[in-house]
């Protein structure tokens, strides 16, 4: 097992309302020193849910993505608030984004995004036994709920409407779990 480098210094180099960029001065076990940049980890992580309705449909959402400057097809997700468990955050986000709570959450996988540049973690859950319940969310507009039949999951995975990598990964994991592949 490799030896982790020593962190010699951490310096905040840029800050916005949402992000802080840090510079890390590192010394590796072979004596080589390098400076890395990363987005600082803040908060308690995030959750993403794959809600399955009683009609065997996956409930997706369409929301505006500023990075893409367009509306994208995605899954309900959000940050874990202070004092919340990931499961509590998942249930709350479902109520805010699709108007349903859930009685059953099964952890699919904890994932990272671009770990070379940030320490953000996201827990993906399959949400079942849904019931109507709406909470006011923080979105600037109501999200469009897009039901997708599970038997047409292959078409969704190859659809041009869907291109977010972490959503695609979660859908493949869900497909494996539902078909008993692992």
C-alpha cells in the first residue's frame, strides 16, 4: 500500500459563494514536493435517489443546469443538511423535488466525483414504497417530474436526454441490483 504524502501547507487561493479553491503543498514518500489544487470539501456530502413508483417507473426530474446552460434530465439529489443523516436528507429531497416521501431506502453506493480535484461524496439510494408528500424546496422553479418505465431502462441509458455521469453510473448499478447481477 502506498504511503500518503505529507501535507506541508494548505492555502485558500480563491473563494466564491459556493466554492473555495485550495492549494496543497505536498511531500511524497520519495521526497518529491508538488503543489496541487482542489475544491475544498465543505458540508456533509450529498444524496441522489432513484425513486421507483408503484407503477414500476423511475421518477426522474428535468431541471435547469447552469453549467450546461440548459435543462437536463437527471435524478433527485441534494446536500445533507447539518444534523441530518443521509437517509433523512434523501427523504426530504424527494419530498421537495418530486412530491413523494419514501418508506424504503436501499443504499446503492457511495460515490465520488473528480476525486483528484475535490473530496465531494454522494450516496445513491434506491427509494421505494413512495407516498405523496410535498415540502417546499429551494429550487427557483417547480421541477418537472419525468416518469420512465423500468422496462425501458436501456433506452434511457442511451438517450441523448441523459448525460450526467453519476446518474448513468447509478442507473447501471440499480439495473444490476434489480436483475440480481451482484
